[in-house]
């Protein structure tokens, strides 16, 4: 991965369709390396993995913290991948930036304005970027205004991520709002990617929703994958088996080509 690529073209250079893939959380060096290697072999350049995990239950696995950050940095560097990981607390911004090129702000923190402003200020003048997920009860306007907290504080490399909203539907974990992708792109110049994994909550829907995202004009995907989903400590039911990432890439390429994009 060209280290100047972020500075030159942002996370989603013109004509590309960016796929970010990897496990929900870092569980061990061996687990994350296996997942990241599958990302690399599929032809994707960005690997995701959580070191700090905001979980609904306080008894669920919360991530490895700073040890997880070290693993992310070592594995991404070894494989030549760009690392993406979530930041939850302003006090963690510096160590996260030391170990990952792209910060993720999850849906639960979309309107954590203190965090947004601190992240924007920290990104000022750097080649780091941030992926801002839409809150599952947020309007498109609220989502865009949250992004402006980052940009107005100095962060220039911002990508929006639609991850599904909460509706009365129960057959999926959330409801993927592809109309929001189109609206957000019309109202802002920021790239918009889609997280089909959290929206569906079921791995059997991830590939169909990914195809739909490309056709709708999204700029990329954030997909959860795991080399042993049945043993995953977090969100295993929505994670693609890591060996299926290559076939995901193959199924996306003709659709991306039809809309003038190249899957990266």
C-alpha cells in the first residue's frame, strides 16, 4: 500500500470502490493475522479490527485494549495493509493514531460531540482518516452535522458509513437504509460506504446487500469476516468466513465496473 495514497486521494480515490474487511474484534495475534491475510489475499487494502469494543452488555468481551492496538499495528505493517480501528474515548485518540491509520467512530458515538471535536483536532495536518458511522436512530441531517464537527475541527479525511437503522422489522438486526447513501452523497462531498454486516446481523445477507450497495452508488463497504466465525468472541453470526472474501471481491467486480469503479 502506497503510504502517500491517503494524502493524495483520501480513503476512496476517484474511480475506486473501497472494501474494508476483517474481524469485529482482535482476539489474539494468530486470529487477527489469519483474518488479515485473507483480506490481503482477496485483493483488499484495508483491514479492520476492534481493540476497544462498545458492547450492549457489560459482561460481553470488550476487546484487548492497548494489546489489541499493538497486534493491529504489527499485523497491518507485516502485510502492508492500512489498519482501521475504533476509538471510543478521547484519552485513547493518541494511542489509536499511533497504531492505526484510520480511526472509526461507531454509531453509538456519532453524537459524542466532545469526541468528534477532539478527533478532528487530532487529525489536523496528518494523513490519518476517520470513518463516521451513522447512529441507528439518526437522521441523515444529524449524521452530516456530526461529520461537520470533525471537519470544522480540522479533520479533512472523513468517510461516512451507513450501518443500518432501527425500525419495526425483526428479520434483520437493523434495516439497511440505502436511500440514505444516495441522499448523503447529494448533500455532501464526503464518500459514503456501507456496513452490510451490522445492518443484516446475518452472514447470508451480507453478499446480497453488498451488491445492492455498489449498485446504489456507495463508495465502498465495511464487512466483518473471521477465519472461524463459529468461535468468534463478537458478532460471529454476521461475519463472513475469511476464505469467502475472495469470492465477495469477484461478485462485486462486474457491478463496480458497470458503474465505472474498480474494487480495491
